[in-house]
């Protein structure tokens, strides 16, 4: 059986405490993963060890780190890399990730390209996040930008990242930390340990100091220790998991997105909205519907809501379970059938509240919860809600689910307040007043104006926070001419 070790500042460590993850389909043991307990994490994350690891990264010029990112992208995509006592080819990676998560091979490969794309375009990504700042300023701690003297200092010696299992693409969000000279402390998702381990190996092969990578498969106590022991962190999880860290400025939370498509009244008459059906369906269903940037709601005037819901449902009903190696497969099974059953029961319970009905049932001969080739699936589901107050109007699930929510003219005039906090909004309208209300609101984290899918990410834009600002703070800085001359002479 494959064994995945802990990485203690880059050094593999096999623990006596292990967890075995089964193959999603056969339920046979597939991979054994060493577990890090809270005590081991505490010892490893002593302040002096974190500082020493950061110094290893800090001494590498920023330009070289950018080159390493590009080299690591090629290694990640194309090379055979260490995996415990053995090795992992790119083809092995696809099969292994699919085996524990159920994700179809085509989606795994697509996410591989997504992660590698961020690594390869790291300079562009960081220039976007820093508004064009030349980050060679991190080499010396100070510099000039647009005629102004700048100085930055790190808020932390390492960034802790508590990761999910829903989609490999999420790893694109923490990768830039290496180029920013901040070591990583990673706690992988229980069913998706593969991607963060492979990324770390790719960077080490590119010449990055091993000390910059700590990898701790762990339970909830271990995850909490990582969040407490690192000065800055990212935490991916559902509402119940991340809620306890709400308001802690050290922790950047990545929970449900409740992302939405908003169709303006001006596109409803004459059926102009139908031109965007593929965009709406893709926003809901791409990547198996498992990302926080997938749309879980389509908000539209109540007078047209039924017509819109019916068209979306007809489109999504064509998505059906397929074999993992089928290139047409876009729907992922649930590695744990009980999770699918629980989600389906929650939707059924919500449908008992008057004011909602499942429209996809009109277009699909099979139920929402199905078994195909021994695996459990939730098929795409569109629910028509007659008001934003319905329990299913603002929900998000780990499969292609969307509520089409009918709103009154008064509620449309209150957008986005009527929708509440939303990660991504794609607004389809020519109504400038509606766009201006969205632009002026703090409730929308990412705004797409026009026909752009909610899950079309521009990686040079902030995503639930700006990673550079999370990791660095600006200080006031002045330097006397004599000191500058002395520094130049010493150099």
C-alpha cells in the first residue's frame, strides 16, 4: 500500500499513528497516511524553527524564486516525483487523486493545469495583487515605487494552511506564499493529501529549501495547533468549522461562497437572457459544482423565474454519472455515500417548506440520489424558490445545485443587500444603476459585470482577501544619505 509521510521542515517522517483512506469505489484500503499529533506540531513550530526556515527563503532573491515557481510548474505537470518510499508520475497522481476523492480524471487534469498556470505566471499574479509593485523590494526590505520610498516587513515567519478535499484547484491560492518568501505549514484534506505533497516536491526539485515545507496530516486538534502557532493562516472549511475563527485577523477564512448570477430586468424581455444559458449552466456545474466560486443561486424577477429555472434545469439534466476515465465525465461521486445521503435529505427537508419545488424532476427520469457503477452520486438539481426567505434560496452544496430565486421589483432595487454576503456575483444587465449598487457594496467580494462565469478566476485579483497584504505590512521608512552610502559600500 502507498504510504504518505509527514514532512517536518522538508524531512519525511513516518509516524506510528496512521490513517488509512479507502478507494472511493471499491472501499478497499488505498493509501496509508502518517498522522501528526498536536504535540509534534507544537515542537516543530517553535518560534526559532519557523524563523530559521524563513531565513532560508529570505536569502533567495525574488527573481530567482519566480524562476523556481516556473520550474516547479513543469515538475508538477510532467515529472516523476518522490512519494513516500516510492515515486509518483503525473499519471499516478491523476489515478491516486481520483481514487480517494472520486473526481473524474478529466477534472483532475484540468485542475493540474490550473495550479501549474498560477505557478508559471507567478510574476503576473503578484503584480496584480500588489498593484504593480516590484517585489525585489522584499530582497532588501525597502525600495522605491512610482517615486515613493516603500518598506515592508513580514507579519509572520510561516503561513499555516488548513485545506479541504473538495477540489485540487484550491491549492492555487496558497502557492504564491513561496515567492513571497514565507514558508508553508500545510494540513491536507483527509481525502486529498496528494496535491499539496506533490507541489512541495515540485518546488524542492526546483531548488527551493526543504525547510520551507511542513506537511502535517492531522485531526482537528492538529489543525487548531497550526492555526494558533503560525502568525498568519488560511482556513478552508464549512460554516461550522471556520466559524470559531471569525474575527481573528491572523486567520483568512475560506468558507462557502454562496456565489450567484443576477439577471437584470432589462435582459428578460425578448428572451435575451437565453443567450447566456451555457454560461449559467457552466457557473453551476463546472468542476463538479464543488468550488466556492460555483454559482449556487440565480436571482431574477419573479415574473420570469419559472421560465429561467425550467431552461437551466433542462440544460443541467443532460449531465449524468459516467466512468471516472470517461473524458466526458464532469460529475464527481461522493467518496462517503453517507455525505450524499445527508445532503439529499437536507434538500428534501427544505422542499417541505411551501414556496419551492425541484424543477429538474421535470427533465430527468431518475432521482437526485443515484448509484452508478457502485458509486453514489447527486445529480444536478435546480430548485425554484418564490422568495429570498425560503430555506433553500441561499444554500450551497458539494454538487451542482442552484436555487432560482424570484425577487420583487422592490427587492431588485435593494440589490445586493437582498442577496446578502456573496463571494462572486456575475451580473447580466445593462442597467448602470444596478451595477453601481454592486460596485459600492462590501457584500460582494468578486464582481463580474457581463457574461463571465462565476468560476472564471483572474488570479491577479484578490480572492477572499489579498495574500500579499495578509503576509506583509508596510512601515514608514526614511534613510539618511550617509547611511545609504555606507550600506552601498558594505555591499
